[in-house]
C-alpha cells in the first residue's frame, strides 16, 4: 500500500515537473502537499474523479510583465513583474508581493500554491495568489523605490481590485512600498478602496497587521507546546531573519517570558546569549526599518558575536523560529538543532525547511509547525483589514489581536483534527495540508468544472 501511494505521488509529480520545468521550489511545495493529500484521496474518491489535485496545481492565471523605470542617474532600468492568481474558489486572490533579486516564476508559484492552503486554514474567505519582482530595494533611494513601484502598479492595477485580487507585503515590500503602490493605484483608478493590505493606519490599515505574522508564529508555537503540557515561558529561542516577521516574533517571545538569542540577515547572524530585550529590539527595528542597515551593527553596539555567512541553527536553543526565507534550514542543521535540545520549530517564513530537514523533525517527533499553518497570522489579519475596509470601521488593537489569537488556535485545532496519528503524535504537515485542502476542494466541486 505504501509503495502504491509513493508511486502515485511520483506519477503525479512527473506530470507537474514536465509541465513546469526548472521550477524547483514549485515542485518542492507541490510534492509536500501531494504526499499528504494522495492517501486522503484514496478514502475520498470524489476529489480524484473531479481531478481536483490536477486543477489545484494549475494556476488560474499567470501575469508577467515588463517594469521599466528611471534610476537617480536618469538611466533606464528594466525589471520583470509577476502576479500569480492561483485559486479563487473561496474568495478573491490574496497574497503578498515580494521584491527580491532571487524572484522568479517558480518561486512565486510555490508561494501562491502554499497561500491557497494557508488562506483556507485561516477560516476567512480568501483565495490564493502571490506576486512581485526581481527588483532589489537594497541600496536604492526612496525616489528609486517609488519610481519602480509606480511603474509596477501601472501594469498591475488593471488586474487587481478589492473583489478580485488583493495583494499585500512580503520580503522587500513593507509599509513604504505598500504606500507607493496604493497611491499609484488610487491615481489610476480614481477610487479609494481596500485593494491592498498592510496599509498605513491613517489610510485604511489595520492595527496589528505589522505584528501579525510574527505574533501568530509564536501563538502557534505556544499552542503546540500546550499539547505537551508546556509553554514558551523560559524557553531559549533561535530566530533567523531580522525583518518584519522576525522582529515581531521576538516581541511576542519576550511577552511570553522566552529569551531570543539570535537574529540574522543575508550576511550572517548575531548571537546574544543575554537575550534580545525590548530596548535591543527597538534598536533592531530602527536599524532595519529606518536606517536600512545590516544586523552586524547590532553585534558592534551590544558587544556580542557576529558570525558571518552562517545561519543561526548551531546555537543551543529549545525553540527555533525560521523567519527569513525558503530553504534556510538543511538536513544537517535540523539534526544539529535537535542534538542541541531544540524540540519546537515554528515557521515564520514560507518553506524555510528543506524536505530532508522536515523528515528529521518528523522522525524525531518534535513539535513542527509548517509555515502554511504557523505563519498564517499575517494573511489572517490582512483578511481582517479587508473586513474593516468593507465595514468602513477600524477595530481596536485588543480586538484585532484577540481575533488573531483565536484564528491561530483554530488553525492549530484543524491541524490536530486532520493530523493526529494513532499514537497521538500530531503530524502538523498532514494536518495543515488536508485541513487547508478540504474547504477549497469542496468549493471547487460545488462550482463545477471551471
Ligand atoms: P523582510 O523583507 O521584512 O525581511 C526578510 C529578512 O530575511 C531579512 O532579514 C533578510 O535579510 C532575510 N533574507 C531574505 N532573503 C534572504 C536570503 N536569501 N538569505 C538569507 N536571509 C534572507 O520580509 P518578511 O519578514 O516580511 O518575510 C520573511 C519571511 O516570512 C518570508 O519567507 C516571507 O514569505 C514570510 N512571510 C511573511 C509574511 C508577512 O506578513 N510579511 C506573511 C507570511 C510569511 P536581508 O535584509 O539581508 O536580505
């Protein structure tokens, strides 16, 4: 039986790979889901008969476009823009925009694919999408970022709308970029509407949206720990990244009485055994969000270690929160983490662990919360921002945070429902994949062959 299922996964993946050559991250994301779903389909043949898996792995629409802009020297530059409209069975396409030089079609398709399941898990009515560009905001002036984003939106605006497709931020797209994108959309459409989330507070943004992904990742870790009668209090935590998700993950860990000892960026990581307290975190936020500097400066300021070109997974910790980017924990690093006593991995980033690292977590039966469940808090509060925009109301910080917390608890409960094995071990990967799939698949069945 196991061999037969493996053969079905391989056969399915052979088709996906043939159709989408060279999109290795997309293959990786689809395989992970298919491995969970194919055994489930055996017991629920209605989905196979309607070819739901084949349809879900095929984007509804892919947009690729030229983005020309003038740099500060008056020289023309050309980037490529993308929007993947993956699945709209349960709501308008929803997902972030990533501006990073590594962006390509395969990376955005993996992110859009993951987003479909993640958005379904949030319990809110949002389909899945993702977009972005190979534009690198690092080292660019505010003026250059504005010119680029205006040009990007000059094409994107005709494809999106508050009931069609609602982008948000991701790597390289924060409050500044969302502001420029929104301004250009409004100018082109002549309408003030909730077409983007992550907006500024004064012009339609939601309280807690900046905090949501990082907070949610820690809420999810806390829920996982509760299943073993434990909590985040007193835990030593290794965090990667130092952007939006990492910063607020540290803040919530501090609230829970845990101690974060690392942060990183693409140049290396800092190790601060004394812990990154509120004052040090305020320094990081200024360094990264205003000064746009490197994490190495933290080590100089606080007299701790900076390890160049490395990731923080060799450090002794109880909990690991990967919050930087995809494939940032390899098999060896997963083994080292566990050998050093780590028994909780809650993913703030999307697909940060390679498949072999996930196998290590599952084999050792640690508490492993995959990104599509653990980092769903960001898009959940984006969904709440859409609701507030439609109501033309704005909820208090406490109200949004309470809703976020409840959604993370509900996502955990869904994972538990679909992922608990006979020996009581919760296989969160299966739980998240099947839990996310059912709602989308049932909606696709109800809506006919579209
Ligand atoms: P930011 O741009 O704010 O921060 C990204 C951080 O990761 C930076 O510290 C960056 O370092 C580091 N990083 C990026 N690429 C690499 C790389 N190739 N190698 C090493 N370090 C890298 O992004 P976010 O915090 O918003 O996003 C982080 C992760 O969380 C991503 O995987 C994203 O998809 C995911 N996510 C984000 C959500 C959100 O609401 N923002 C929602 C759900 C998931 P440097 O500055 O040196 O590049």
